[in-house]
C-alpha cells in the first residue's frame, strides 16, 4: 500500500521532472508499477499458504523471504553507498522488506520428506524452453540493461536524490527477480509436485505482472518510446512457465 499509494506519485513526478531521456523515464515508470504489482503478491501468497502442506509452504516461504531480503539489502546498500551519513532515512524501504524477510523465513515449517516432482516429457521440454528464455532475459536485463540503458540514464540525470536512489534500488531488485526466475525453475525440480506447481505458477505471475505493466504503458500512451518486444518476451516466458508446472496428479 505504501509503495502503490504513498510513494508512487512523488517518486514518479520527480522522475518525469528530471532530464533523463524519455525512453528511460517511461521504462522506469513502467518498472515502478510492475514492482508495485509484485509487492502485492507477497500478502496474497502468504494468505494462499495458510492451509498448504509443509512440503509446499517451506520452499515458497523461502522464496518470499529471499525476495524481500534481497530487496531490503539492496535498498540499504544503495543508500549507504551514496549517502553514508544518513542512509537509514535515504531509502527507508529496507525497513519495510526486512521484517517480511525475517518473519517469512522463521515461519517455514520443519523439513519433511521431499518427494521430487515428476513431469511428462512434454512438460520437461516446456520447462527447459522457459529456462532458456528466463536465463537470456536475466543476462540481458542485469548486464546490458543496468550498464547501458534506463538506470544508467537515471544516474546521469538531475532527478532528485531521494527518488533517484529509490528508483535505482528498485531496478537492482528487478535484476534479482529476473535472476531468481531461472534459479527457482531449476530448484523446483527438487521439490514435491505440489510445491513445484505453486512455485512455477508464482514465477509466472511475477513475470506476467511486469509484462502487463509494460504492455499497459504502451496501450495507454504512457510509453510511446517503449518497444513491444518486452511484453511479448515476458508473456511467452510467463506462459511457458505456467504450462511447465506439474499437474495435480504429480506428473
């Protein structure tokens, strides 16, 4: 709620008032809304886990904890790096995600038997296709996207310091999300069918949130300089990821 209704307007207004090139401004604005959607998935997932067995709850809570923990660390590290003296107040989001990470980690049930998920050959093919696309997206987004694209233009702009730090930290977290997707895909093969199904569908939802944000920015005229390659790639990845999940019968 804070990310969506309190921080959005001042952060985006400061971004659009800066002198970064229009594509960078539109892209970072789109990414902000995508990250807002991802933030809303955390309480939804926690509610869905209330009556799930331990074999599902433990790995999914671990995923939620790692995402929030990495976000807290990135916000804190960015603020400390840029504004060491007053870093606790520079990017205060670290204090919001840190408790979620700790509580989700501590809430994991104890280890039980770990029956591995089995898939038909068709679903394995879909999983490997999704994995390859996810890995390529992660490499491009983390390396080329960070060093030569929107966040680089943001750092060179005259955007106000506070919003600039928040937006740059948010971008770094988006790199974590993109990298976590192929890693979690591989990890899902070591979990039960029910856990793999939940994890892969959750990954598909995260990817879809970014794809819908990108497509919506183009459709509503908020991102005229953005290319449709992004939402098409993300839509394909979300679809393949969801289809590669084991069925309820535990293929």
